[in-house]
C-alpha cells in the first residue's frame, strides 16, 4: 500500500520527471507453501503449530503481500500478540514477500474439530 501512496503522491507533482515503471517478478507461492511456512509458528501454550491446530482459516497472496485469516483458541488468548507477530515474521522470510496482513476472525469459532488427526492424537483427543 505504501507504493500506491508514493505513486499517487509522485503523480500529483507534475514538476518531477516521471520515472519509468519497472516490472518486478514476484514468486507465486502455492497455498501449501504458505501453510508449510506457517507451520513454523507454534502456540506456546499447546506446543503445536498453528496450522495443525486448525487456527489458520485462509491464506492469499497478492503480489508481495500475503493475507492470512486466522483465529485463536479463545478471544482472551494471552499468546495472541505473540502468535500474530510470529505469523508476520515467518511470512516475510519467504522470497519476494515484503509484507503480511493478519486478520483475526472469530466466525466460525475454533474448536478441537478443526485440528488435524495428528494434533488430536498428540494432545490426547479421541478420534
């Protein structure tokens, strides 16, 4: 978004010479690649990554930005800020990704049914 604002600002001052637009190639990451990167983010309370816990509801790449919809185990989760920071930091390590936006969503509410079978077994849930 900063780039758009800078471009608009530049266009508003005709006395400046226009710079040629430079096409930049951005790596297009698959959903699976993004989720694999997010597996680095671990809920410190449950000691399980946020993908297998079922906290990630959606991911989308828009050029050099990745948007993530995720939830937390509860609205009062004390590790929420820690998890959100971890998500952003892990995503910007991906080639050509300059920014990440994390949208916390509460609908549908998280429940153990969203976890992978492996996560359920590791945390002692019946299948």
